[in-house]
């Protein structure tokens, strides 16, 4: 989100904008993917049961916290790298980006 606010647009979509069919397929795929991934949460939230907090719940919360932290730190590291004039046109190879091409996916 910060990237779009700072740079104004996401150039990865430039090619798709000129082809409405390609753009529609891209967005429909994303919608189906989000619906599929969120389906277990939807089913659990629709239940009338009120279970107590278990150890696996706490482990899940910890895993989620670590993942979100990795994503936020990786985004900040890349933004700092890209904002540095001496890095113009270079591949980001600092912080989490040094170990993974897409640390946000790792965080998820």
C-alpha cells in the first residue's frame, strides 16, 4: 500500500490495462483465490460452537504475528533500498530480500 501511495501506480499492471480480458481474468482469479483461502474461516465463524482457546490457537497467533512482521519489515527494507539513488536499477539484496526473492510470500 505504501508503495502505491509513494509511487502513484504499480507498473506491473501496465501491460494488463491495455487488454481488458487479461485484466478481468487476473482480478477474477484473485477473487476466487481469496474466497477459497478464506473459506475455512467463514465456516468456523458460521459455527454456533464457542470453544475455549487451545495451544494451537496461540501457536497460530504467534505464526501470524511473525509472518506479518516479516512482510512489514521486508516492505520497509525494499522501500528504503529503492529510495536510495545509488541503488537505482539494482536488484534489492538487503535484509529479508537477501535471502528470499519474495519475502512477503514467505511471511504469508
